[in-house]
C-alpha cells in the first residue's frame, strides 16, 4: 500500500499540499488586498496579487504529495489536540521580500510573534510530532501573509498596521498549480 510518504509516491509528481492555517477575517483581507494594490503600483511590481480568499498565515506545512491520502487527512485531523485554544490577536505592520533561490520571491506582510500565536503553533506542532506526522519546519517561526511573488526584491518597510483576531484555524489542501484551496477541517479558537 502506498502512503503519501512511500518511495513510489515520493517520485510521482506532487498534486496537493497540506497545511494548517489562520485566515484573516473579511475586513482584514480587504485591507491586505488594498495594501497589495498600493504596493504593486508604488514599487512597480508585476507579480499577481494573491486572491483575498487565499490569504493566510501558515502555522505548519506538512508537505506536497502525489495525491492526498484519506488516511493522512484523518490522521492529521485526529492529531489536533482536544485542548481549547484562545483567539489569536494578529497585528502585521511590515512588508518585505523573503530571500530565496527562485526568480520570484514572496513579498510578505508580517509582524511580531505574539504569545498566543506562538503557543498555538508550538502546541499544534508538538501534537503533530507525537502523532508521527512529518512537518516541514523552518529554524524560526515567522508568521506572515504572502501578498504576491515578484522578481523585484523589496527591503523591509513598515506599513500601517493591519490587525484582526483569528477565531479559528484550519487544515487546508492546496491543489498545486491551480491556485485553489480546500478547507478540510476547522477548529474554533475560543476564550
């Protein structure tokens, strides 16, 4: 039986990726879209803006897969702790291009890691580890929303803060190459 992590599947062309995310509420998503429009004009950027319904903060990226196994989705859903997490206040007040080897670098909106955001990411990451679910980790958690990808590199620049309170987090499937997301599960963040 092939699982998403087996050798034969790993050689196949990835079609899906899986990640946990926080989505901005509608007013914050609209402000982020407006900011992106201003930045594209002001910095003469050519990259297409990420659509408002795809704007998110990635909490944990599980990887890209050649087909998404129902077993992996179920295992991932079941790994989420039954603990209650409080709502997470987000304040992003800077933009910058992340470094990378690709020709088009992500231009992101970011801010400081809050205690509640860090606690959610750490607890969720530990639960995934305990369940044996591999997670692609960066050395440092840098919460951000990707605005667009562009060849032009933009140094860090402070912007008017965009704030919202995240009241849920989601398990999301990305259909690679199609610019489509499918929310597979949601968990409330309640006080």
